[in-house]
C-alpha cells in the first residue's frame, strides 16, 4: 500500500467553507473511507483488509453519532433547578425532623453525612448529563490515531486469504 495518509491538503479540505457541511470528525471519517476505497480500487488493499477497515470506520461513525446525540440532546434547565431546590428544602428540613429524636451532636453528624451523600449524588448527576466536559477526549483521540498509524505501518502478511 502506498503511503497515503491524511495530508495537510486533506485537513485544508475539511476546513474549506464549501466542504464544511458536517463536523470535522465526520469529514475525516469520510476522507478515510475515500482513501481506503481508492487504495482498494488501485489493488493496494486486499478485500478482507478493506472490509475490516470499512467496518472499523463504520464503528467509529456509530460512536461519533452516539456522542453527537448525547451532546446535542438538551436537558431543560428547569429540571436541574427543580432537583436542586427540592434537595435544598429536604436538607434544610432534615435537622428540624431529627432534632427531637436524638442529641444535637448526633443530629448534626447525620445531617452532615446525609448532605454530603445527596449533594455528591446530585453532582454526579450533573456530570452524567454533560459527559464531554469531564471525558479525556484528547487522550482518546491520540490513542485512536496511534492505533491507526500502527495498523498502516504493519507489514503485509506473506500469504493471501481467499475472499
């Protein structure tokens, strides 16, 4: 297979305004498919390798689509505000309910523990609502790029597999 990687010309094509129809990752996946197909038609890529690479790119496209759906689905701000307000009311009323049933230091201890747990659960919920703010996407992309480069640098097998 000739050394055909994503060049600066390909990257410039993804930033060109006339081609800027989709997101940049989707454009790059499209360019990868074009490169794989051109290498297959040129006879530089065996059928089974082309099929596997195409399946892998389709898998990446499915992951990309899922990520965009997660990122684009809006969460109503009133829902988050309502949860926080209910949590505040419940935590403010808890000491009043527990005051007559146990000693004040014990009440303070259990109110602190309960508040810590519930506020932590609410914070985890906020992070789950917007996962892209906490995920290490740059490192994940670097690993994917390294794996792709490693796959292209792998020498061809000495035998051919029938299609």
